C-alpha cells in the first residue's frame, strides 16, 4: 500500500468544529559546515519538523525525540572545531605534560646555548689575553735586544784621557811636628795637572767624575786634588786642569834626604801621580747606562830648577 504523508493526511482530513490535539513536532538540527573555509566553522541549525504518525504509541514519540536529540547533539558536537571541543581530564593532563616537557626541553636548550656562549667567550677571551701577553713579552724582548745592541755598540767607544803636563808652583820642605807633637820634616807643595778628555761616542754623551788625584813620595801621599764633575757631549773633547796641593804633610824619616837649610830641595824628587776617571753614558734616558773606567798612573820627576815650568807627562803615564 502507498503510505500517505502527513500533508496528505492533513489535507484529506475533514474539517471538524472540534480541533484535534496538536501533535508534537520534532526538529532535527543538522550543522552545515563550510568546506571551503579552513579557518572558521560556522554551525547553522536547520529546523525540520517531524510529525509523529497517526496512531503511533506514546513511547514511539519519545524514542523518536530522544533519538533525534541524541543524533543532533552528536552531530553538533562532532561539527565543532578541535580547539573548541571540551577537553577531557585525561587530554588536559597529557597536554599539560606535553607542555611541561616542551618547556623543560626549552630550558635545556637555553642552558646549553648559554653554556656554548660562555665557552665561546672563554675561547675568545683566552686568545686575547695570550695576544696581550705575547705583545708585552715581544715588546720587552725587542726592547731588551735593542738596548743590548746599543750597549754593545757603545762599549768600543771608550773615552780617551791624555795627560799633558804638571806644573809645580811651590815645593817647600821645613822642620816641624805632627799632630801628636813628634818632630819631623814637613812638606808643602802646590801644583797644577793638565789633561785632555775626549768623548769618542758617536751617539751618546758622558758624565765624568774621578777619584782624588794623589801625588805621593815614597808611598806617602803628600798632595791631593779633586777634579770637578762635568758633562761631555758626543764626539767632543776638553782640557781639564786640576790643582794638586798639600800643606805641611809630615814626612817622618823619608824626608831626611830632601831637607836643606834653605827650605828647598836641591836634588830631583821622584813622585807618583795616580787616579781613576769614571765616565757614565745615558742612552734612552737612563735605561742604558754604559760605564767606562780609566786608571791613570804617572811617574814624575821634580826638578828644583824647573819651578813654575810645565813638566811634560806625555811619556810618563800609563792608562788602564
């Protein structure tokens, strides 16, 4: 048989003054998803009335309605976006664990990256310190070598001292007594020693001093003199005069042969002059200071007939 639809039943049913009770109407909610839009999912509900057939038992209506609601709710829940789904506790815990693990991995990556950066900085810092130390050490070595070269080059350029002459202005012997009252012959003399000092250095000047010039008779110092300090520039020379004198120096027994009634000796007197000349050069400020020593000894013979006459020392001196 052909089953009549609800619309046909409604149209064929005779109109009666008494209105029959309205049948329950069920709506089926079907979500419509826009398949072309990947970002948003719009849920639209289409309400379709479903009429309960005539003569259907009451439980059938409830079952149909319940089935319709369940199907619509399941369809509605299935049509939602994954992000808008209701997350179950298990899913939340797993996602939290995943995030926690991901965060821990991030922290490990950060720590590892910081360690690499520290290693790189350490690797970069070590060569810099090494370069600095190498530069300082190299500079010190080069400077030391340069200073050593200058010192070695200055050593052969020794100053030269040439003794010229000695002039006796006074040479007197007289009787007297020493500080303790012992009677003895005593000598007083006055002389001038002349010399030439020459600096042979080509790139440095020198500061010159000397020990006292001692004039002795029979190993007894009878006169002494001091040379004044001076500075001599490179490749230059000067004449130096030093006064050597003594006043009432006791001779004790050594002066017996020199004494006379006139107070002056009539015999030649052998004397010895000795002293040391110190020369110091300053190169590169005071960093390189070569020193030069010249020991001079002269054998002098005093002739009473040549008083106030210069006595040549050209061949009478030794230089060490």
